[in-house]
């Protein structure tokens, strides 16, 4: 963890108080630091970060788009993504851990389905947070 050194803290306090016209720069600075700590430990933010990190991968996003059309087996996803079965399985595991997809066996194949309810819920949660005051 990187901490702001004392010299920089003083500079920040001076800048903030010139903008915010605060009376007690130490108190104001400490309130900002507390806000930062609360945001770092916020469970909603952690959940949204996990969701957004999952989407921040081309292969996983392609899988989501492919599953949006219809349920698919791993071999179909291999053909769509032009990736190996272990690579596809790795991404499917990440998506399953986030509850965004569900897998089930049909004979000797495993099929996957996009859980649109969970996907929409988390996405709407992100949007609602941005819209709130």
C-alpha cells in the first residue's frame, strides 16, 4: 500500500482548503481519507468490480454474446472463439463463479446458458449507483 507522504499531505490540504474554503484542513483531509477507506471496503463496489472485471475480457464477453443467442455446448464455443477447450473452460469457470452462466450435462456434452436475470440485476445495480445522488 502506498501512503501519501507528509509533504504531499500538506500540499493537498492547502489545495483542498483553497477550493472548499474549509476551516480545519486536518479534519477535512481526515474525512476524505475515511471516505476513501469506506469506498475500498464497500461490498457493493467489490461486487461491481468483480462483475466489470469479468466483462473486461474479450473471450468472456464473446461467450456472453454467443450465449445471449442460445444455449451452447463447449465445442460450439470453441468454434466461435477459435480457442482450445481448456481456454474456453477457464473462461466458463470464471463466468460460472460470478453466477452469470449455468452449465448442465446433456448426454456427454456440457451446455451453458446465460443467466440474464443475474446479468441484468448486477448491470442495473451499477447503473442505479451512478444515477443515485
